């Protein structure tokens, strides 16, 4: 499974719905820097995205 999918699916899971979810953008990565950026942008409508550093 790709790392960004693990982060996204966990953050939007039914189990996470009762929490205020934040994802630290500098703690996500994969083989291409653009890929987690796309995933974080899509996730930003459902969770708070933390700082780049």
C-alpha cells in the first residue's frame, strides 16, 4: 500500500470521525514529492493539515 493512502484512509475512516484530525505534512512522504502533496490537498477538505516544518 502506498504511504499517502495509508495516511488519507486512516484520517477519513469512520473511526476517526469522532476526533478532530490533523495531519502533519512534513511527516508524509513517498517516492515522488508531488504525490503526498496531491494527497494532502485532497485531504484538506476533511482534516486539518499541519505546517510544512
